C-alpha cells in the first residue's frame, strides 16, 4: 500500500510540475519512478535493526516496551496508554525521553556485530518477554488478556528466528514458551471474560497446532550448551499442555522450578513452585514453604494459601481468600476469588 501511494504521489507530482513549470524539460532519468526496496526481506531486516535499537540497555525497560509497541507494532498512543492503564501524556513523555536517549547515545540502526549479538540479545528477549506478559496477564487492567500484545511479541520473536544471526537456542525457547501459553488462550477465559483456572479449563479448547509449534521450537532450542530461563519456563509450559494430573508431570515441573530459581530467583516463581510442590510432594510441605515467602502484599499468595488450606482448615482458607479479594485489582481476579469463597461456604 505504501509503495502504491508513493507511485501515485510521484505521478501527481510530475503532472503538477509539468503544468506549473512547462518550460523545464525533464530528461528520462529524472522522470523515472523512484525504486523503493519494500521487499519482505528488507522490511524484516529493518525491523530487526530497529528492535535492537529500541531495546538498547541504556533505555528504561518500560520505555523499551512502549517504543516497541509504537515503532515496531504500529500501536497508537491511545492503545499503548490503554495497555499500561495510564494516560496519553505519560506515554508521550515516556516515548519522548526514550527517543532523546536514542539521540544522546547516538544509537545506530544496525545489527550488532556477531560477537556482540549474544550480549545485546538479552535486552531484546527481555523486552519481548515483558511485552508478552503484559498481554498475557495485565495485573492493573480490568481485562486479564490482551491477545494483540501477545501476538505482536510472537511476531517480533519470529523475526529473530528468521535471521540466521539471531536464530539462537534462547530465541527458540522463548518462542516455544509463547506458543504453549497462546495455545490455552481460548480456554483461559469464560464467555463473560472471567478467568478460568488451569484445573478447570476445557482441554478441547486448547489449540493443538500451537502446542505442536511449541514442541517443535522447544526441540530446536535444545541445540547448543546454554540453558536460559526461557528454556526452563518453556519446559514448565510444555508439561502444562498435558492435562493428566500425574506424579511424573508435577515432579518434572517441580525440578524445572528448582533449576529456574537457582538460575534467577523471583518471589513469584517461588510462589508458583509452591503449587507444584503441593502436587508432587504434599500440601503440608507446600504450606510450610509458602509461609517463608513473605508475599503478604500479593493476592496471588493469599489465593494459593486459601487453595492449600481449604482441605485442611476452612476458616484459615476463608481468611486468605478474603484477603486476596481485598488485594486483587482486576475484576476477573475478584470474580474468581469470590467464586472460591462461595464454594467454600
């Protein structure tokens, strides 16, 4: 479309100049159409260069995501503000500061040299991971799932896979992780937009093609000797595409969480591990481990404890669910917790 518009502009401009300045004769070379390289290969190459530019380590993480949405995904400022649940002025300032940083640091639109790609790739993958997570679960928005953000993160990740210099194991692992999570989209929300927990999801709504896609790229990611967090998270997501509640499944998930925590500790990862611990070992052991996490500010923490206690002590379970309801921010989370309270009663 852009190429056709450019052709029309050049044609109309020629007519205009002929009418206004008929005395000037243009030679053949001057009147020829300008050749603009709009091939898929050139566009992809340009987007890759821009991806490395906007994900430069000197730019703040939230600004990297905003820049990626604006420049690489074509989102308007209104859409970005809606995704981050903030106003247009804040997003505009964020983008202006990021662009100023690009100028100050004199960041060029080039792919890093081969020996620097691995180091610079970490920031790119982190931005794509955060962009996907912002779509997969936005804790501050009334909507839990923004598929458009997830699909844009997948599209940009696949650009990295298509380029031989960036088609590396950790990139394949991230794309596998995204594919596994995307396969559950249709089962994750009910007809009213409410959140459906994993145990309650209708397996027939899972996208089998996306699961196969995830399996393929997870296998591709096994090449090389580097183990990233994306490998481990993709492995956990892989086991979640097996609905059978077997001991083997949860033992594998627990071991992957153990490795993930050793590689990169996070309280939320530790919380998720606790649920796997309750399935693989025992609920009592999981309750003991959960008590060590000091996540009293998180509705996820209290929801988990409510779930663990409901078969042991209904009063404690109710107190945790009520606290989770108080801390929850999204309407979908609140509806889910309220359903648990009603079921407990």
